[in-house]
C-alpha cells in the first residue's frame, strides 16, 4: 500500500467499492491524472468517486426494479 493511500478522505461504502475497483486511493487518483498529495486534487478525486458511486447505486436500483 503506497503511503499516499493514507491521504484518502472518509468514504461511504459505495465510494470505497469504487476506489477498491481501481486498486486503492493512489491508483484511483493516478487513473484520473491527479496528484495524491495535492489537496485540490484530493477534493476533485472525492467528487469523481462520489459521482461514480451514485451512478452505480442508481443503475443497481434501476436493475432491481426491472426484475
């Protein structure tokens, strides 16, 4: 685990699942071209992850309603 994973902000379970799919916080940030030690980039990554988690939740809800 890279030391910069310790800079991960508090995450919801859905956000944690998104981060885990990228292999951790540092890998998630690198995937989006963000620097794991820059506070503005950390906030941007958190917003991206939150949006992705919300989209996953919405698609899961939509999928369960169609069954």
